[in-house]
């Protein structure tokens, strides 16, 4: 099937709309395992503080929820839902790197894109 003229040369990401979800929680860095008594191995205090501002509504009314359940990160965008795992051995022992990989995995399985730019989190639907 041929694509319409307007869609030629465009990939899926250029069609997606990008919306600011939230500002990063700068205080989350203070909750990294080296600065607290976190013995979880994945930095649960950091992860929970980092994800807290993700729970919001977009200007169009779409509800965004992101939470940690054990090693699993669950991202809900309206009716879409995705999960990612905090993989310490496969990705990194660093909670920042681990969380980023888990968030990208959750976003991909939910059919959205998450990007961090200039201290803010953007969501592409």
C-alpha cells in the first residue's frame, strides 16, 4: 500500500506530538544510595522520588501515572500501559542508568516516547 504524499519521508517520531510532562525532581539526587541508607541495590528511594512528578494530567486531559512495584516500573498513559524492569546486572549498578533504561522500556511497550531535555521530561504520543 502506498503512503500518502504528505507521509513520505516522515518516520513515526515526526508524526508524534511532543508534550512537556513535568520538570525533573532535583531533590531526587539526594536520595541516591550513596547519600542515604538505601540497601535495596536499585536505589528505591531515588526511583520513587524521581517518578513522583510523573503522575500528572496532560493539557488534553490524558492521565499519566508512573510507579514502581518492586523491580518493575509501570507507566500508564491514558489507556496505554507499559512495563520496564530495573535490570541491575544487564544494564548497570548505577540507579540513574538503570531507571532510564527501565523508563524507556516501559514507554516503548506503552507505545509512547519519553525524553529528558533541559531539566524536563517530555512525552511524545
